[in-house]
């Protein structure tokens, strides 16, 4: 009987000790890898999702020039791979800063070129609407990666813009835009 009590007592002690975390007093790390890109196109939810052969979200930032890509070039957006549509924002001369960025008169960048593209099934033609009418983006967080062995940095914010096709016939209002991407670059 004494052995059963000793074994039970030891089992309860081991069980309670195994529930303790070593890092209970450390803050939680950010949720790396929780990338998203979402918005509405003319009031309809734009679904940036991936398929086996197509990545639905894209982010690239070049703090230094690379081949024919100029320094401080950023491009990010989302694709609906099954519908062949895309919402993309291209930025030249992007400073590493946060805040509001007006697309027509940018303060943290040289120029901004957003576009919306889709495949028109009726006419069997690929349409790119990139004539900017208005737009803005609020970069809430832009944290670089510290070094090659550290976790990725983060860029996060909101956006909206209006573009037309080349003939200014069709207008596309991109609203309620939200994004978050991991930043693998060191700068």
C-alpha cells in the first residue's frame, strides 16, 4: 500500500512539473508566416488564394539594386489563380518608413503604380487597369530582418486605390485593402 502511495505521489509530482513552461516570463513571438493580402474590387471580396502551381500572395523588396531592378523597389499583391485576376502595387524608391503614403504625391517613395488585372471571358482578352485616379496606403509596420539567422521582419498596412483601363471606360475601385508579409531582406 505504501508503494502505491509513493508511486502515485511521484507520478502527480512529475505530471505537475512537466506542465511548467521554461519561457513563461518571455513575451510571445510574433506570428511569423501569417501572411495575407485582401481587398474588395468594386465592392466584391477579392480572394487571393493559391493553387498547386500558383502562389496567391507575392512580396518582393529590393533594398539594393539587383540585375535590372533598381534599389528600393517594392512589389506586392495578391492573385486569384483560378480566376486569373490580380491586384498589385509597385513602388519605386521606397524608403524604409511607416505612415500614410498618397499614391499621387508620395512622400516616402519616388512613384507608385498600382494595377488590377483580370481575364475577360466574354472577349477572351487579358485586361490591365493601371491608370491611377487616386489612392493611398498606410504602412503600419515595416521591420527589416536583423541578420541571416534571425526571424523575418514584417510589413503590414492598409490601402485603397482607383484605377481605369487604358481607354478610361472601366473604373475599378480597390477598397478595404489589408496586407501583411514577412520581410526576408536585411537592410
